[in-house]
C-alpha cells in the first residue's frame, strides 16, 4: 500500500492535544478501590466514520457500574459540545472524582471550571495511556463490535438513532460478567439508592 500511495481512511492521530496554556491534572486513580456508584465518573470522545464524514461521540460513564450517564454526537469536538454532555450527566449525580483524557476540550477553562464548581476532584489520563480510562475504552470497543460495524450507518441521523438504541440496550439489557451478570443500570441504581 505504501509503494502504491494507498492510505486507509481513519481519524488522524493526536486528537487529544491539550489546549495552549491549559492545566493538566494528575491521574488520581492509581491503586484506588472503586466501591460504589458515583465514586468515579469518566469521559472521553471517540471518532466514528460515516459515509458522509467523521462524527464525534462523547460519553460519561460511571466506573463502578459501567452505566452510561450521558452521551451525544457532533460533527465537531469543541468544548461547548463536551460541556453540554457533562452538564447532562451532572444533573442526576455528582461523582467524587472525574477522569478525562488531556484533549483541549477537556482541559478548557469552561470544562475545568464546571468540575471545580461542583467540587469534583479532577483526574487526567497520562499521555498515550488509554488503559488509564479502561472502562470507557471498553465501552467504545463494545459499541463498535456490537453495533457500528454491523450497521455501517450512513449519516448522523442514522448514527444517532442506532446509538440511542445501543446505549439503551447497553445500560438496561446487556449483562456484564464483571458485574455478576447484572446490567449496568441494575448495579448503578441499586448502589446509588443505598
């Protein structure tokens, strides 16, 4: 392929570049035992290719239960889009620690200020350390293999409809071995109500 000048179509690397002069926070989750819902929330973005271009999905997940608290898609990855997903997630519960990658949208002043205003400790993945946020990376893998690759959505509307169905399935009907074969919703609401 290299000799013929053929290139695969994929998102370009370095999508998680910190903004200029933005603060980077340390990773707070090393050797931390997550024992209840709303202890750690995490978010990251992922790029998906539709036949009409790239779409970005941002999701917030509860680490303990793997419950997806909020998500959305957009054709841009700006801080306001990411902030709206964060605000939706924080309407229901406030985690003690919130972990993100170091992308400029997550190191932006408005995003950081929203977390600080809610008295949430800020944690950030190390550069190039996808396993620092392993639960949400696993969510992206499940989404791709169980839905996106099977349906090959052609546009943003079809993608949104498909992802809405998938996240409903993921939260309420998909059993997880790590959760003693319970759904994320069952574990999340059982623990957050006690």
